[in-house]
């Protein structure tokens, strides 16, 4: 783990394997290569990627074993020092599920980055009440709620990023096929604002036309964002796909709008589960493929009364602008 790689050579594994074997049976006579091959053939826990080069068949095995060793040899400080390093995130979560995570969570809050505070949330979710200071949970919730509306733009962005990270976490998505998962909630003001802010640095403007400035026109950061254009939808999805801080664990993940069929299925599913659904429509892909361009997106589920309301608001805004001119 410290080397930051999944693969290991026979030479690298020689000392720890032989040390462990001697602890089990001092007179055991087996070479490291033979031991690795026995494990590979009998359990499938490891794979031989090339001659003499092995790795665990799944990254989770490596993370789990690392968390056990860190716990056994009291090396928690190694995790505390690497809270903001994505390579260690799963090991930290696994360690927190079986040990006192108080120091880890406290340090994650102190760092005040989107990744570290999100990790603090996850560690609290994994840990039992006996393994962590219960005060830290309330401290985290208070931190996010407070900073979503903070006058400090840096902290409000941190809080919004945490909300965005939680949205795309696998545990918060609805799996609708083996390759596709959907967020059951519409995008919020504060999450979309992250996209706007980054694009403004490139002199690109993606705020909805009914906004009077580059920031959302309300003190409710979690309100659903409405009125964005089809091109904005596409560019937001592309931006989200390429966000560098997102630790997917899978470079092939792509974010896109839902198809009409997916939206129909999601609506029926959320209703059956008692989840409140929005009354307004959303942009959907109007094609059998998952390729989305401005030309093949349409608004699905938009009601007539909402169209009239939007028309009235637009006319009122035009009149206001005309009077000001």
C-alpha cells in the first residue's frame, strides 16, 4: 500500500511471507513462489499478471488486508497522514469499521477539503457508536449545513462538493442495469454552481437565462435547479465526467442525462418506494443510444401549467428589464 501500487514482485513479497510462514510453522519448507502459486490456484485471491509479478484479484482484498495489519501493529498514524490521498480511502473506511475512528474523522474535518470531509462522513457511517466520538457526527452535519450558505465562497464550495460527491456515491444511486445507475434526485443550485464557477474561468457562461447574475437567486442552496439549456446539460455531464477530484475507482465511468425510458422507470420506482418526485420535467435523451447532443435532448414530463408559469415569469422579467432600460 505504501508503494501506491497493486502489483508486487516475488522479491518484494519474500520477507513478509517467509516471516509469517515461520510464525505459523517454524520448520515449514516452502518457497515464496510456490506459496503464491498455491494461493493463486486454490483461492483465486491473487493473479499472476506476468512472470514473477502478482497482484490481488480485486483491490478490496488489498485494502482489507492492509487495514488489518495497520490495526494489528497500531499504525493508525499512517492513515491519518494520508486522509487526503484517494489511494488510501477504502483502507481508511475499512479500518474505521473495526476500530476507533475518532482521530481519523477529527483530522478529516480539520483539513476541510471536499474529499476529506466526505471521507469523514463515510467513516462515521461505517463505524459503530462504540468506536467513534458521537459528537463528531453532529459536528460534520453542522459543518455542511453551515457552509452551504457560508459567505466564505471557499467553504461554500467545499460543502457543495461534498453534496455532489455524496450524490454520485454508489450507495446513493439506484442501479437500473448492470452498467447503469441513476441519481433519484434532481440537481441542486449549489451543485450546479460549482460547474458555473469553473466555466466562468474559461469565459464560458452556463447560468440559466432567468438568473439575474452568475449565482443562484435564492438563499436555498439545495433547491432544484431549473431552466438550464440542453447544451448546458451536455457540458455539465462532460465536466462531471472529467472532474479530477472524483475518486471513482473506475476510469470508464461516464455521466450523461437519462433516457426517456430510464426516467419513466425511475419515476415509477421512486413513487412505489414513497420517494417524493418533482412535478416538472427534465432533459432526457430522445434516442435508443446513450449518445447525447443538443439535438437529441428533449424535456420529458413538463406539464402545461408549468409551461404557463414559466411564460408568465419570462414576460414579467422582460417587462422589468424594459422598464430599467
